[in-house]
C-alpha cells in the first residue's frame, strides 16, 4: 500500500479563491496510471477549504466556530473533491471517494474501517480522501488537514511508502538559495518555511513526515509540477526531492 498526498498548492491556484488547477491534476493522474501497486490519494484544500477557513477564522483546534463557516468550508471541499475525481476519471483512473467522515469519528480513527481501505485499493479502484471540517462533539468543529490524515493512516496501515506532492522540489535548508535537503535524518532539521496556512504549512508536513518515518515508512517530498518524480519515488529510481528514511 502507498499513500500519496496531493497538496492544495499543486491542485489549486492559491492566489485565486475557488480555482482548481485541473491540468495539473490530470497530468499527475496520467503518470499514476503507470503505478501497479495499490495506492490511496489524500488531497488538501488549497484555494478552496483553506481560503474559507481563513475567512471564517477556523483552525485545527476544536471550537464553536461560525456555523455558516462550517457549511461553506465543507461545501468547498466537496466541490474540490468532485473536480479531482472527475479529472482522475478523464485520465482513465478509477477513483473511489472516501470522505474522512467514513473512517474518522470526532478526532479518532475507526481502525476496522481503515483496514478495509487496502482491500478497496486492490480491486483496481483508487481511494480518494481529503482534508475537511469535522464534527468534534459538544457543538464544536475543527479543521482536519490532509497531512494529519496521512499520519493517522500511516500508523494503522503501515504503508510501504508515503509521498507528499507539493509545488516545490522538497524541503529546503534555505529557500532563498534553493538549497535542497535530500535526506533528513536529524530530529529537528534547520529549514526556512515555504508557506503557512491554517493547517501549519510546510512545518506541519515535516512534523508529520518525521513521525511517519519513525514508524518505519519511507516518506518522500516531491514536486508535483514534475509528476514523473512521483513514479520514480515509487519505483525506487533516483530523483530530485527529499527523503525521510523510515
């Protein structure tokens, strides 16, 4: 089993609200057709969910947020997910939508349901989930990031590898000079943050990747603008990117 996170920065235009980068999704999907192992896709919110989360001041901490905001964020993520599913279908993949509410209740994973996901993937379908606004209980909601879902699924499924697809080559020790860290082995790598959003930006991804690698999974950061690198990471070929060795 392989887990692949498509960041909001690559599947949407973050500078323009509610604008999907459908050509980028199709290009990635075309390359994913060459992957023969079962895999699952998780995607971020980009200019859909993140845009409205900021607008309504919603965060990853459970709280009594604006009910209208909850509705707007939820609807925007459903809309983005539909665009991703359609782009996959048009690229001759067989996506199978799995909203996070199908396997997460409150902030707890439903282990039995999660363990069914590889069985779905082995049929030839591609399970697709996404970051979302979630019911927590006690009239509270919270933003669940796609990165958090990646970490949660890794703990339970123990995938062979996990890939974070972003709009940059990987993790930089210095973004200004473009110095790329090819392998991260230290507990706290020195980096300059690429971008921030309500779910923590690159810092959140690195934190999740470190935890995932500790559980034994190799974690790659690759540039989705060059989707061949996704396939190269899966096939163990040399490529430009960052590896958190499991």
